[in-house]
C-alpha cells in the first residue's frame, strides 16, 4: 500500500514550517545543520513528512504538536 498524499495539507504544513523558520530568523541551511532534517523538501510541499520528523521540528522550535497545527484545518 502506497503513501496517502494530501497536497493541500502538505502545502499548509510547508507554509507553517516556513513561517516558524523565518520567525526564528533561520535559513534552511541553518535549520538543516541544527536538526539534520532537509527542510527545503518539506517547505516545497513535496515531502510527505513523518510524525516523527514533525515532532523533531516542534521540539526544535519549542512548540507542541497541537500548536504547530493551529490555524491548519
């Protein structure tokens, strides 16, 4: 069974991640160096990221998973 892709949701997650990164005044490269997560692929909405990856991103930004999804429906 293949992965399920919700393109609209992936774009919303991408925008939220970019918003957090820019608010922290970080480049994609800086975030990759800090987390080992290739943020560029996620920010384009091309990667269907895992919950584990999203959790690691939330820990990095010191937010809860539920707070990450605030405003994303």
